[in-house]
C-alpha cells in the first residue's frame, strides 16, 4: 500500500496551482497550451476518481450480455466481434442499455461539458 | 524570409505591385501552410493569402485532391458565383515558394463558436442554414467537364475505407462496430447522380460576415460522389459546436437547409442525408483515433493531439443518439 496523498489529490493540487497561479502570468499560444494542460489534469483526476467503479459495472453488464468472463478489455473486444458478425444487435436485450451506460460513463470523464452528454444526463438513466 | 520570395512573385504577375508586407503564418502542419500578407500597390494594399506545401513536401496525403486541384476548384466556384476567394496566382517552381497558390483575402470570421455566438453575426445567423443550402446547390452544379482530376468515392467504397481505418487502429469500440453494421444495412447504393462533393463543407470552413457566407474554404477533400454527402457532413453534431438542436451547422434546421438547396433547383434525398450524417459522425470518431495513434507513435507528441483522442467518445454518444435514441 502506497502512502498518501493519493494520486487524485496530487494531480488536483498541480491542476489548481497551474490554474490559479500560472494562468494569470502568461498569454498567447502558451496560454492556450496551458489551458490544454490543465484540461488534461482535470480529465486524469476524473478518471482516477470514477474508473474503478465504472469498469466494475461495465464488466458486470458485459458478463451478463456475453455469458463469458474476462477483463474489461477482453470483454469489449468480444462484444465488438459479436456485433461485427451480426450475432448481437440492437434487438439483443440489454445491448442498447449497456452501450448507453458505458458511453455516459466515458463522457463523464472525457467531456462532461459536451452538449449531447448534458442533454442525455438531464433525461436521466 | 518569405517576404522576399513573395515580393519577387507578386511583381511578376500583379501589374503595378512593388512588394509585400505583413506576412504572417496563420496555420501550418508539416505539409501545408497558410500565410496572410498584403501586396503593396499604388492603388492601395491588396489583401492576399498564400496556401502552400513548402519545398520538399510535394506529396499530398491519399485523400487530398492536391493544391493545384484546390486552386482550380476555387477559381471555378468563383466564376460560377459560389462564394469563394478569387485565385490570383498558381505558384511555379522557379519562385522558390514550394507548391500552392495565392488568393484574394476575404475578410470575415471562420471560428465556428464566434459565428454562433457573437452579436456581429446575429442578423445573419437565422438565414445561414438556408443560405448554405443554396451554396451547396451551386457547388454541386459546377460544370463537370471543367473539374480537375478527382478521386471518386461511392458509399460502398467509403464504408470499406472506414472499416479498414477503424480496424487498423486495433481499438475495439462496440459503438463503432454498431455504426459500421448500420451503414452496411442502410447503404443506399450508388447515387442516381454523381457530382463534385466538397468533402469538408462545414461550420469552421466557411468565411462568414455580417451579411452571411462570403467564402467556402478547404477544398482539399473534394471528390466525385453522392451530393447528399455534403448535406450529411454539415449536419454532423461535432460541427454544431454546442447548438445541438440546430443540425445545419448549428445555424438552423435541416428543413431550412433542404429548402435552400431545393430553392436553387436541386433535389434532396433526406434518407441519404441521414446515411451520410451517420457516416460522417463515425468518420470523425475514427479520425480522433488516428490522432491518438499519431500522438503515440510520434513525431507530433503534442497535448492537443492527445486530447483529440479523448474526443472519440463524443462521436459515440452522437452515434447512439442517431441509432439508438432513448426515450422515443
């Protein structure tokens, strides 16, 4: 077991420093790059916070859907193959719900301000 | 210094010109650059744009039509009354500027978010969806016997190419697989009519002023194909820049876009437009994956490129909204 602060806390501290203390000092293209850098750290913080929980739920849904076991990567690969072969499609019970849940979890990390995501979030699960 | 070469160039083909000033690079990847500059002329400065591949970067990527074709298409468009900058000069090898062309600079805005939000464009915005419909109709009617040599691409070929690009990423994405299946199942077959297709006609590649569309830019993906492809691409959600209830570029409705197209004497096939919108959404998603791959394999190890890889999920939610909408 590693000591604390956690990676989430450390990453957040760096992002906050760059945002509050460095952003006011620079301009132009460097300011744009800094904004990208801060966005990356924020994304990493969100992923560290939620990935474990969302992966567990994703694996659970994939096992039920596919009737097999494996890592989240292996199960995604298997689902992709079955869709490609036409063995699984939108008429398959649970597929649409699974893809929606998985995609919403990805957007929560990648682009929580994306308009389509915000619209779907307001619609509820 | 590029101004020295440009000065020599303009004095050869622009009567009265004595040189250039204010050359500044607007954008540039490794293989293609855009510069702005002013031609010094006794009647007053002439705003100009240089688009070029620097020396040593002659080879265009496989999908690209090439700068010579681009210049020819813009000139054809200009002559046909499609909003386009006038091409002033096509570069020759002895000018030492690489390959490309010089065009008249059209003032206006290209940044999509500004066009969709700034007060300056408030009066133009309600008309843009219909207006771009008319512009596309004009573009699809450019005389085919005058077009440069262009690749031709059917829906079936485009699906195969996307499939190949996706599989080369080795990036299993169930939503992309679903979209590929949907495209195969809904392939409308060969288009009754083959026309010039701009290939990247969207908000962001148009110069807009307070009076509306002033120029269509970025013709590098032009090809021959189904004209409905351009109408589908302009509706891809990524090009609505947050205005998700206004499918036509964030400007307005599909109905307005289609009405503008049909008022100019051409027919719309809404089912084909939807097919191309799904195709375009998937294509942008796969391109995001390509960015991720190039970030990993270098040489462009930039943060921006890395983050574009993380935008593939935006196209996944948009594909689900198109193919498996909830609560409907």
